[in-house]
C-alpha cells in the first residue's frame, strides 16, 4: 500500500515537473489590443491566445493587453513592425494614410452586409497581405465591426444640421466624411472617446453600436442614425521576422487558432449588431435609420470618396473592386 502511494506520488511529481518545465520553456508573447477588455474583439483576442496555448501544447504563451494598456492604439502597428511587441491587433484602415490600400474596407456603401464584407475581404486579401509584408507584418486573422452609423447630440436631418460640429475621426475616411458634411474632424482613439465627449473635444462620431455601448455614450449623446456605410475590420498581425523564427508546428498551431478565432469573432459581431442598438435605446438614446435627405447626401459623398480612393490606389484598388463586383 505504501509502495503504491509512493509510486503514485512520484508519478504526480514527475507530471508536475514536466508541466512546469513545459511552461518554463514556452515562448512568451505580449499582445497589445486597443479596445476595452469587454469588447468582443478583445474577448476574442483572449480566446485566440487560449487556443494557441492549447494547440501548441504550451510551446507558445500569449498574454493579451486590452484597452491600450501596453501600447496605445496608434502605437500598436509601429510597435509590432519594430519588434517592441511580436503580435497585436489594430483597426486596419487606421493605417490608410501610409498604405492607402488598407482603406479597402472603408469604401462607403460598397459592401454593407457581413456576407458582402466577406466577399470584399476575399477580393482584397492577397493585395493587402502583400502590402503588409512590405512593412514586416503578417496578418493572422481579421474580424469585422458591425455596420457604421452616426452618433450625435441632437436630431440631424441633413448637412444643414452638422455644420461646425466637432467630429471624432478614427482614420482618413471618417475625417473626409466629416469635412464633406461641414464638420470639424478631431483624431481620437477609442480608449479616449468618453473623455473627449465629456470635455467637448468631440460632439459626434461614426462607428458601430459596439463602440457606443462600450463607451456609454448615452451619457453625452442622444441620437444614433443607422447608415451601415461599411463594415470595417480589425486585424491581428504578427512581426514577420518573429513569425519566420517560429517552429513549423507552432506556426501551424497559431494559424489554426487564428482561422477559428476569426470565424468566431465575425459570427459574434453579427450576433451583437442588433443587440447593441437595443442597449443604446434602453439607455435613452434615439436609434433610427438615417432620413432620406441625409442618406442621399452620404451616398453622394461616398461615391466621391470611392472615386478618390481608386485614383490614389490605381490598378490595385480597381482590381479589388472589380473582383468583388464579379463575385
């Protein structure tokens, strides 16, 4: 009996030692993310990290840092490029100023449903990945936000109601929309949005219901207008040199985790889209479709913006749009 206990104890100790050794030998990566820990993008970042840990047999251990806690949103891409962080997530079109092709998902009224957004990504994926490779980045997975609409602190029926409004922009596309509507664009990261609204730095913005819910914008704003102008994407990217240095089995584990997480995140986004609207209404906001005059103005502006983007990106941008339209 004593021998049995000793053998059992020894076996347990051996397992514990092996487990500790495995944990100690794991490669550890920090993963900065820009959005709050409760946002579905950040939640899926944790799911991704858990899957990587499982599929790699503990060889890779990723720690997620949400809410801009490790690097602010605007710093994340540069941090990954330069190796300050090996992996992270960022809003893709936030980099359109340096790589205009990354505004592929911000073309107003081109793809306004999840299904069409997937088609557009399929058309753009190879071109986007080639552009990222030139900046020492490899995209692992993308995840769409729900459709974009406008938040205001008053009723808006046309551009006559938007003149001089301070508008939070998150990329060149949203800044252009603001300027075309007579508003004043102000660059504000999502983590800083609540403070910007509270202090009057911003009075309006365009985003999904998700951002409004996460930042409790009903404390400062009153109206949300459904437009579904586009479904922008976040993407999880890795430093290409760090990626190339991984063993093939670890790369395979990460790729499997990325594919599964990207699909799950997109499904969650679609599931939450209407729920966010319900929460905005439950907290006192007026949630409604944009009126016909306002929507017509937005579509006119959108057509001009897409033409400008195509002029900037040339054959590459046109090839994406043509491939999408052919699907």
